[in-house]
């Protein structure tokens, strides 16, 4: 997963690995409670669809408005700088 993430966006491999680990840890708890693996997977798929729909619902394309597009780019730059600064 982390290799795919890195190939697609060039970073975020730690976040992807942590997320995958947490999903597996929670799945293990559900299996211990005798929940079938196919039920867990169906839940993950449903959650993926709901998450995707929510992201599509809030996404905005500001590429045709130069000022808003510039603001978006500045916000992204700030996020990147803040992330690097946290790494120290």
C-alpha cells in the first residue's frame, strides 16, 4: 500500500501504513467477536463509498477562478511547510 501511495502522490506512506495497521487491528477485534471476515470487508467497502461521496460533495474546482486557485495553492503550500516544520 505504501509503495502505491508513494507512486501516486509521492508521499504519505507513513500515514497509509498507520491507517492500514489500524484497520487490521480493528478487524482482528471483530474477528475475535466472531464477526465473519466478509462482513468486515463489506463494512470497509460501504465506508469507502460513503467517504468518497462525502469528499466529492465538498470538493471544489477553483481552476477557472485565478484568485481562488491562487488561494488554494497558498493554503496547500502552508500545509506542506507546516508539515516539514513539525518534522524538525
